[in-house]
C-alpha cells in the first residue's frame, strides 16, 4: 500500500539518514576496524545537503522568480556557523592545555583557515592523506564543512544566472545541474590520478556529489507518478544497502574519490527518492525510529565535536601510544551528550529563537563576517607568538660530531638541535625546491646533475621520495669532486616494483620509470643506486620478501650490464613524525625511540643483503643500536617526518656513505 508523495518540508527519513552518516564517520574515526569505509558518511552528507539546498533554491525561483541572497546566506550562517565557531574556540582552548607546543602551531593554523571557510584547501596544499594521516589536524574534519560552505556561496548565483539565461524556465535547470555533476565528476577522475589530496579536498572535484542531490531535488519537484510506487520504496532499500556495503567494504586503500564514490552517492540518492513516498515498502519507517531521529537531530554538532574529542586526548598521551578501542569508543559515546548540549543551547537558539528571527539578514551577515575575522586574526597572532618560543630542554650537546656506530644519543632534546623541531618539516633536499624531484604527476626523466668534475665517475640515484632524501649525502660527495651525481626521484614511484603493485602502463609513474631506465641504458653510469621506501612498495603483498626479491631481480635485469648496482638500505620508519613526539618529551628522548624490529623491515633487508649482482649499503647502524632507533643522534634530528631523513642528517652521513660508495666504485659489476 502506498500514500501520496510527501509535501512537507521535514523528512524524518532524511533525519534518519543523517544518523547513519554521522554514525559511520564517528565509528570509523573511533578505530572500529570493520568500518574501514566509514568515511563515506561524509559523502552521504554531501548528497543530503545538495538535495535540501537545491530544493529550497528551486522553490524560491519557481515561487518568486528570484533568490534573496541576503536571506539565504543569513539563514545558512545562523544554521551552521554558531556551533562551528564554538567548537573552534573550545578546541583551541583545549589545545593550549593538552597538546604539545609544536602541534599547537598546527592547531592555530587550522583554526585560522577554518574561520575563513577554506580549511579544505589548507589540507590540499599540505598534501594531507585523509585516510592515512598519522598525526592529523584537530580541524581536519572541517574540510567537508569548507566544501559545503563554498558550495552554498556559489550555488545560488549559478542557479540564478542559469534561470535568467534560460528565460525563467525552471524545468531546464535540471540540465544545468546535470552538467555541473558531469563536469565535476570528470574533473574528479582526472585529478585523482594526479593528486589525490586535491581531488579529495577541493570543491570542483567534490561538487558533483552535492549536484547529485540537486538532481534528486529537481526530479522530485516534477512529482513523477512512479515515485509513489512500491518499486521506488523497495529501491530505497538497495540504496541503504549500498551505503552500508561501502562503509563495511571500503578501506583506506580504496581509490577515493573516484568511481568507487558512486556507490554511497547513488545509494544515498536512491534512498532520498524512495523515501519521498510514505510507502510501507521503503526504509522510511526504520529511519524514522526515535533513536534515529535523535541522532539525526544532533548529527551536525556530533560531527563537529567527535573529532577533537578523539584527537586531543590522543595528543595528550602521545601518538606513539595509540588509545585502545575501548577508550576511543568511550570518547565517541561522551561526544553524544556534548553534541546534544551544542544542539540545544547553540544550534537551536541561533536558528529558531525569536531574537534570531528578528535579526535582519544584513546584521547577521555583518556579525558573521566580524566573528570570522576576529577568530582568524586572533589565531594568526597567537601562532606568531607561539612560534617565538623554542622547543627544547634548554641544554646543549657537543655539535657537529662525526656519526659513530653505535650512535651517541642524548637523553634530552638539545637546545642546539639541528634542524630545530619547528623547522624539521621544511628541512628537505634541494631537489624539492629546484623541481628536480617529480611529484605525483611529473614525467620528466632527465634528472638533475650535481658536481662539476667531468672526470669523476657518474652515480645515478634512482627511486621514490626516499631516494630524494639521500640526495644531500650524495650531493656533498659530488660537490667535493668525488662523483658526478644524477638524481632521479619521483613521489610514490619506486625504481623497484613488485608484480602486483607495478605501475599501470601509461601512468606518470610507469612513463617516468621507463624513460629513466631507457636513458640509463643509453648512457650507462658507473654506479646506479636504488633507494626506495621498501615497506610501501610491498604493502599488501601476501609474501613481501618474495615479492621484493622478484622485484629487485626484474629491476636488475632492466638496468645496463656495464653499471655497478647498489641498493640503499631503507631509513628507519618511526611511525609518526618524531618532532611531534619530541616536542612533548623534551627531557626524555627515549620516549620517542622505536624498537629496531619495528622501525626496520628485517625480511626486506635480508633480501637486499643477499641479492646477487648488487652491493648493499646499510647506514642504519648510525641511527639504531641493537635494540632501538633514535630520532635524535648527537645534535642532529634524524627524520623530518615518519620515514624521510632531514637534509641536515643526510649530509652528516656523508663520511659513512663515502666509505661504502668508493668501495663500490672501485669494483666493476659482477665481482
């Protein structure tokens, strides 16, 4: 049995759908492993937002022939910004109390970008991997709000302009919305293969999801007869199944956004269409249950508060001590009453109180702009002041010591640490600044040269970003006239590749790698040094050691026989950015050390050491003793992030590298 299509503005089924979306996100962020794709809850929110906003805007155009921009923006500001600003302020205050001073810099930077409604572009510029970040920003979840806020700013103008150009024929706006969805989805597919962070965080590549919601809004305004049928109701169950399947089967390894995103997006669209009819065959009765309605009502505030509730306690105990699942779930549960308080005393009063309703649109927008400016300026000022304070024990150690085996590790963070903790992330090899290192989309296989001694033997360094981090040590030898260095490196593109993770033909990685090998074959150097993030190259392999063995053998077969081949042992993986840990433990460096067995992949190292036809250079004993690997050696900071050497420390390894490399240079390949 069916009933006529709903005409009321409130849809209990959509409220229940909000509950599903926020629960997916909250449980995913709590570390519930079976919900590896819980992040698709954000995509559900996008479709819902696109549907509701477009329904309102199309209604205004059909009814009034215009959109009141001031009223629209004021209403959206009252709806989303008070709770958003409140959480930003409370998060900053809590961060001053509980997070380390280095992470506080990240917090204040995020607060400024968030107050200006563009946090998504901060994360895109920084190259954030939302699905794998080890020390994420406490404001990282605001990326989706940034996209929605930017969409709300542009969407009314686009629809109004199209409405006027189409001579007020509102039904033709469906084609405009469809065009936006198609163009944005094409942009998403194009960009994700070149720069996943930009595809993930930017409005042009995610607008199609909101536009799909807009298409549903345009469709339902035509009230087609089939909407009220059992078929529509039953199809909504398939939409619900699609969303749930995505939540349980997607993982951080799922290519996203892209074709896979269609599953939760189209599933949500189908759910909204099927729920437009009060047929007993749809999931609407399930979604309308009181618990679902409660969670749906507080879903916005719950989304805002749950992430700082997870991240600030984790920061307080240190990211090298992950909170157990029982604690993260407890924090998620505690987020619910906090979200209700936000809903009851912030969201609702600003949206529905008589005083809020009496406020003019102009006054609301002026107050909104002023609040945004005050928060942004305050965050920037606090950031500048915070950066003036040094992060160290206040005690120095002897500087510039020759690195020894085993390493000399101070018990505290020296005041003369180099680079300083605040400068660590920017202590990169010159190949990043001069364009030599190829990014995700780069295909230039010419490499770059170091050293002016044309009589010196040529050494070609070949690999991914770990090869780039070794450049300072090799370049120092080149500047001394001992070698001529040809550096060839590309992000996430190994010179050694396993069969199951081999770059697909035609991709930038495959093209770059093939061209480098072709050039090396044409003009063989004296030595080819292979340097790679080995653990990443074998990730997902059922037998990593065997896969690495076969990958090395294949690469050796592709390289010129006249060249000596050297494999660089990989640098330790600390799991998290050491500077963040050290900032919280300036008097106890040992708290940031990592067990040698964890930091180094002995299975892959054994394969490299035993490879016939290649030398193996292992400098890790200058960083690790028999038990652990230290992020501080002497007055040097070892790594700028979890597994890339700082430029300064790589340069300090030059004497050790020289000893091993000159030995390889003196011996022809095959001996």
